[in-house]
């Protein structure tokens, strides 16, 4: 996770200290990011993504998971 991401502290508090995020969807997203970035190549490329784009990815994935779990209304944009 890019150090300039607004999720940086929350992500590493969860990954390193097991502090639960404020939603199950965000917990799932952090788990997916952790799993993906544990792979050589993907980790380096993900970390090269600008912080604002990483934030957009996290926001969108949280919405997708919330929608799938029936926790929010589906978005009209493509997933």
C-alpha cells in the first residue's frame, strides 16, 4: 500500500496488528490486497500505483463487496 494512501495506516494496522477495519467489506478488500501483494511482481506493480488510484480501487472493491452482500444499493457503473 502506497504510504500516501488514505488507507495506509488502517491497512497496516489490520495486516500487522490485526486491528479490525470498520466494515467486513473493507476487511475483505484488505485481505485480497494482502494476498495479491504477497506475489512477486504483483506486489511491485501494486506499490507503484499512485495513492489516489489505490484509494479508488479500495473504494470500488468495498462497494462491489457491499453490493454482493446486499449491504448497499448496486451502483450503475460497470464492475
